[in-house]
């Protein structure tokens, strides 16, 4: 997809000489996106969207290919902030952002550069929510494309990609079994739905936790148990947070956890499981397996945190499967191209449905899958509904 | 290095309540005290818990493991705690043979065997230690099969307990454990997505059932191939497409073998595959996938850790996980902790049963009460209660 379909779409020169900052989890698939943009003529600068998820070998390979990279694995939050600001200093015209991490920092610290930004394409649910807040506050002077909200992104990446890779990472880090496990899933958005689907299919028992009544009802109707967080935590062997917010599991929840509970985070924030609070409430902290830290709560109750509370599928695993990111990054690349070639008004824009459909069509074609075309007479048209003769002739009355 | 091994062993023990219960039960009889026990299972954190349980009962324990599945940090941690270790991570074939002979030289009285490799070796080449051998507990389907052949030919000189054949082993370890871990190891090794893909599962025994179920759960379209009409009919009733292997592989994205039988999938089949197919073995390992049988294929260098390309002359390249060794142990950490908890609790009870000295040479099943106790201990740890049959039910079930 990215290598064929997207490259062809980007070949019209719209990106030539444009300064594009790419801020995403920095691993092999992201590197390929940066390469495709650079090959289309853009001047690409890259930073990681999280202090813990950059792969150094990939970063090195990108530098070798002439891409400017400001990122390293296991950096500290301070170093990561400094890296983001280095990217800001390059005065990007366009940003492919994750969690709006770079956009928000430029708005806060470099209003001069912020006022010259020409567009942002945003990868995540969390980032889109942040940018909408900026818009409402009257602080969004440029167009933003909600790449996350594209069907070809969230329906696949958030649900199947995060769903499969989260479960995969948890099982790989712990070597535990899913059948028979009681799994509390905190948040039933696209990510939570995906995780719940895989947990159920692999023999785990889901209990979903929500604050939104419609999503709670959806989880219930999907056949999952739904409970309040305190009740769910008390019965869980494994807790997965997927709200995209912060402090979903924090100090007041710790007493409810059963001994040996495993805590993993699938949301954007490292602070979704409040690890600093857990540290304060614990007498000891020890990494017992790679990526598995045991906290002794009150000196007697062990609980295990995976990947230090960072996104478990990326910080503790291989990230999303290759095929899924091919879709997501097709959206991002076309979003960036649209920003560079169009004259969109300031504000948050949906990803155009024509582009969404073009990506899905190309993906299906690459799999050798054919669809049907709607034939004349198969759709319910307004003129037919309003013309009595036609209506009767259809035999509807 | 050994501190990581220690951490991993202790983490695993936290999720092994059945092994803890079995250790307590066996300690009451005192039969393992002073016995020489050889353990030849895949050497990693869970089996290390078993090794330490046997050692805690007063036995002198020696362990042997192959080069491709031994975890070095775990071996080091065991050596530090006084176990004789004959296993080195990454050891090549000749070195593994040396280690195995040295392990047999400890003249074990009881052996926990995997694939009947030690008991066969002792019967065939090392009869000098056969007199010391008092019993064998066999872990796998692939090992019980040759033991039954030996028994039928009158060649088996010691009592063997077919731990594998216990329902508490094969209904859980083979189905849920291997099913989950083979698919996960393959996905971890390749970073591929399973939803929307076409998966061919070769063999619909317990392992094949587990793999097919996990693949379906992950959103794959699964095709099963079989040589046994009853198993094939079962796959059909479970809602899977059933096809001959040569036909099924032409449409596959993933091919996973689970027959435990050599020469199941060969170069003849690879020649029929599409470009980019992933091949993994969930059964016995080589030569279950035998790329030497059929047209010449060429191996390339690893493209990712544990993934090597195999090319035909006609432009098709497939990718083989862990060189065709069992994917879950060679590209992953083996079966999940909780299912090994059951299997290893049974292993311990089997060793204890053999140590009673009541069993004659031949292949024996574990008695039902032992299975019930082991299953009951994991249920109890999960806080799950079940019903007891009423007097009326017992009468109805036992009368005619």
C-alpha cells in the first residue's frame, strides 16, 4: 500500500521542499512512512512520540538515509522534551503528530513558530480530543486532519492492531495463559472493544468498565460483563487500561486489587496506570522478568506492572502488526499530502471519505478481493419514494 | 545473569498453585528422599520450578536440555542452587550429545522425559545404566507413541507413566497451552496481523484443535487438513473448512503443522504455496516440516530473529519460524505458566507413583484420583467451587 498506492498519489510534487515533522512511535514501520515522505520530496524531521518506545537501530538506519532524527530509546522525559523542541526549532510547516505532543508544545513554548504552522495530521484519539479542545479555545490557527477518525485508521489500527498486539505483548512479557483469566478492561472505545474481542475469543472472561452509558450498554450487548471499576478490580487477574486518559487506576484503587494482579496499559498516556502513586504505596519494586515490575503494596501484596505503565504493545512488544500500520500510515501520508496541496480552513477536519474509500479499495485489490458495484434499481432513491406510480410498481404497497 | 533467571523462576512459581499442592502431598510420603532423579524437559522458568520442587523433596536432581530451547539464565540460576545442570543455551548438536551422555552418566533412577529421548537412548545404547533405571514419566504425545511400540515389542524394561495421556495434561496443555503459545510465538516472530488471513492447520489432534481455535479467535479463516476421517469430521463439525493439504496450502497466508509426525509438510508443498507464506511447526519439530523432501529449496539468512526465508527456483519465498523447530519453545517461552502448572504437578505425582515401586514394566496411566486432585488444586486456587454427586446420582450412575 504505502510502497505502491501512496507513493503514486504523492508523486505530484505537492510535498516537494516542504518541511514535515513526523512525531510517532519510532520503529521500523514509522521509518518507512518517513522514507516515503522524503522520497516524495519533503524535508523530514523525526522524533519519537514517547520517551520509552524508540528503537535505536531504526533511528540509526533513518539517519543513514538522510532523515534528521531526534530520539533515542530509554531516554528520560526531560531528554524527550528537549528532542521535541529540537524538532520545533526546524520550524516545520506540517506535523504528523501522535497525541498532539509536538503541536501542543509548540503552541505553549514557541508561539512564533506555532503561528506559521500550515497543518497537522493527528494519529490518535487522545490527540484529536486535545486538538478539538484547542479549537474550542480559539487557539487553532491552522487546519488539522483527524487522521485517527478516518475509518481506515481507527476501525483497523485501534481495534484490530492494538487489540491483537496488546494481548500478544502481555502474554509474551508474562508467559501467562489467557483461557480462564478474568480480565478487567478499563475503557470500551475502539481500543477497548478490540482488546475485549480478542480476550473473549481466546478464552478469557471480560469485565468492561466505562463512564459513558452508551459504551457501557454496547459492552453489555456485546456479551461482556460490565461493572464499576472497584468491583472489576477486585475480581481481576489482569487489568488493561484503554481510556486514553490519565490515572484510570490510581491510589484509591490499589486496596481493591487482588494479590498477583497484572496491570497493563494500552492507552496513550504512561500515567493511565498511576505508577508513581503505586511506587509511593509500595515498600519494594523489582523487575522480576524483562518488562515485568513487581510492586509490594504495603509490604505484603505483590502486583505486577508491565512495561512500566507505558503502552504495552509498543514499549513491551513489537507494536502494531505490519499490515495494520500500512493502512494507518496511508491515511497519514495522504492527510499530509492533502494539507500541503489544498487550502483547508483552520480547524479540525474529517479525513475525506473519498480518500478513505480509495485506501480501502487499494487494500482489497492488493489482497485479490473483488467487490460488487451497486446496480441501477438497487438503491432506494428519493424520486422513487415521492412518485406514487413508481412506488406502486415496485410492489411495496 | 542468574539474577534474571531467579526472578523469572520466582515469578512463574507465583502462578503455579497445583505444583505447590502436589509438592505438599508428595512430601508426606517421603519417597523422593535421596533418589537420583533426571529431568530432561525443556529448561526454562516453569520446569525450573518443577526441578526445585523435586530437589526440595530431598532428591538428587540432574537436568538435561537441548541447545535451542534451554534458557541460559534459568540454567545458571538452577546451577547456583545446587542442581547438576547438563544444558547450555545455543549448544550445537555434538555438544548436546556430550551433555546428554554426561546426564545419563549420573545413573538416574527416575526420569522425567520429553519425547522418550532419554529412555530410548538408555534402552538402545546405554544399557549399562538400565539396571539403575526404576521408572519414567513421559510428558509428550510424541514420546508416549514410541513407548507403546516398545511395550508391544516386549522391549520396554521399566514402568513408564504416560503423563501426556492424563486428561488434565492433554485437555489443557496441548489444547490451550500449545494452541495459544504456538500462534503467539509465530505472530511475535513475524509481527504479522492474523485477522483477515487464511490459516492452514495441519492435523486436528489436541494441539491442532487449540491452534485452530486460537487462529479463529484472532480473526483468521482456518482450513484444517487431516489423514484421520474421524478427526476430519470433527473439524468439519467445529465449522472449519477441511481440505487435502496440497490444495489447502495454495491459498494459505500461514501454515502451521501439528501432527507430531515426521515429513508431514515437505518441499513438494512449499512449491505449491504463494509468495510470502509463513510456516511454523506446533508439533514435534524436525522433521515434521521437511524441506529436503521434494524439489530443491534454498535457505536465506535470517530476516528477523527466528525467521528465515526459504526460496524455490520459481520466485516463491516462504518464511520459516525457528527453522521448523516447535515454534512455542524455540521462538517463544513455551507453554504458558498455568498450563505447565497442571502438567508439572502431574509429573511430580507420576514420579512419586513410580517411587512406590508398585508398577510393572510397561506404559501406565495416572489413576483418576491423582488427576482429580491436581485439577481440584487449581480450581481451589481460582476460588471456584463445584458440586458433589448426590447419593441418588451415585446410585443411578452405578446401577443397571
